[in-house]
C-alpha cells in the first residue's frame, strides 16, 4: 500500500505561525514535530512507501523534515500550482500500478488514537481490494459547522453534504448516521482513475496529458502550462458524489484537522485561565481568560476563543496592505539553508544567512542593491564574475549591483554570514537567476 500525502494548502487560519512558505503542516507544534512528520510516522508502519504531492517550496521543507526522521526513500510529485485534490490524486495514481492500494491523507491532520486508526485503515484496505472507493467518516462529537458531512447506512454512502448551518448540523448529530468528511481516502489507483475517467473525463484527459509531458527523474515535475490546463475540482465533486462504488468507514480515531486556533487550543496546554499562548518570549496576563495569544517575530495575534475563524479576514486584509506578512516569516527556509531578516528599512536590509554544508545559492545578480558579506563561522566560497575566492571568519567581501555572484559552503560545518544590502530597493524579487542547483525560479 502506498501513502499519498497531500501537502497543499497554506493554513491561513493559523496565521501568523502559518505562512505561505511555512504552512501549518510543517510548523513544529507537537513535541518538536510537525503535523507532516506525524503523518509520515503514523503511516510508515502500515504503508510500504510514500508518494508526497507538493509544490516546489514545500518539497524542500518535506525533504528536510524527512531527513530529521532519518527517512530518505520517499517519492515526490511536484505541482507548479495547485488545482485541488482530484488532479493531485489523479497525477499521483498515474505514477502507480493499476492494482496498487493507495491511502490518501492530508499532511496537516492530527490523529491521537493510533490503534483505532490502524483498524479502520485495515477495513478500508479490504474494501478497496474489491474495487470500492473508500472514504473515512469521522464520528462527530458535536454539531460542527466547519466540516462537510457524509450521510450513510452502515458502510454505504447515501449522500455528501456541504458545510451546514448550526440547526442542520445539530440535526445531523441527532440522526446518528452522519459523519464528518475527513478528506482521507483508500482505493486502488486504477479504480480511482477509471471512475475519474467516467465521471470527470475532462480532468482525467488533462491529467493524463500533464503526466505524459512531465519531467520524470528523481521526482515527477509537472509542467506549469499542463497543470493550468487541468480543471480545478475536489475529489468529492469530481468523483465521489457521482460514483456508485463509494463506501465509508466510520472512524473514531481522535481526529482533528487543526483548522483553527480554537481547534489547536484543544490539543495544546492552556494556562489556568484557559488562555492559549504561543510565544518565544515570556507573556504575562492579568485578569483575562479564554484568549488566544500568538506571538511571532513580526506579528502578534490576540483573539477571544470562539472567534479565531475570523483570522482569515485579517490575512485577506494583509494580503492587500502588507503581503510579505502573510507570505513568509522573518526566518525563511530555503533548500540551501535559512536566512533571517534582522532589520529592514528604507535604503538597507540586514540578514543572517546560514548555508548548509555542501550547498550553494543560485548564481545570480541584482539590479537595485549592493551586498556586503561578513563571515561569522565556516568558510565562504564566493564567486564574483569569473573570479572564485574564499572568505574566512571575521573577513568580508563586497558585491556591486549588477555583478553575477554566488555564495557556497564547500566545508563540513554550517556557514553563517551577515549580509548587509544597501540600495534603492531590497525586495526579494530583485533577483535574476543565471544557474540554480534546485531548478527554482524567482526568489533565492
């Protein structure tokens, strides 16, 4: 059985700890592990292999976090742009044998009852071997309005229902045969593709074309134009709501999609006054209760419990006024290491850059800024134009605007430098890549 792990989504309802380039599935919230890492560990014992579907930025995050788990044998399918779950799953299934059983799981769910989880997966696998498309229905514990529902009789699906209002959700709960739609599935790769071809032939055809044109090497890279040609649709709309082969396995597994700070507060310790506090610095509260306080280097969120769903409204406003605040943390993860913005003001920006051993940044140039590099630890190998030289700790070098340059760490310990950018514009998009080890475009 292959575990298809879907890494899409930016987790905007968990802003400011979740950003576009560090979405919630990769944030280490649970005993210094991320939801992605917990997903990998949970399914590693029941699946023979994993196929991770992600975009290019998330690929490098996944690679680093798998390395921390000492797991290096996963396969990857990279989407240049997301087109919802039906295309993502279809492209992954096209890479597998027809009879391969797949367990499709989002990368950002929390499951606390492992034994119960293994039992429902085993039952789903049995049904999948007979050609069924199996979905996991979470036994509801309250009238939730934020999830879709599955109506069923035993294991037979009667209908899929959209997110209800409170009155309808209460009726579902009282009826006893409605389940939360978990977004987890199990089926044979070929069975799903056949049903997709029957009920959404335009998606199937576009996915088949995209896969046939893909660059297949150490990973599967789908081309941008081919991805854009695929209709954007969820697996529910594309297949499950139309197919007669769908089964549901009732699941009481301690499941949460951790889709809001209210949900997260149920999983993390609160103080004695029921306040959830996430911060790297001491936070002192007086005579307040039922608050959510999320403190990061560049943003502070304070919400009353029960209102954290409104975070999306804040994110939407910042996308207009300050898009960087929703896109990236002050510390940004890159395939070659990290950089931390220490100061950013008109005319200059100061960063701390860490380059992993054996890694190097892209060969690049900037139009609007000069750069000063000061080595703090390690040895920098610097390319400027046609010259190569090393810079030792407590030494510095200077790159003029327009010069082609590169920073590399050929040593065995991390390289740390301070970069002072001076110029009329210091945005991350002032970059022209000449050559890149990671086949990226845009920002370094």
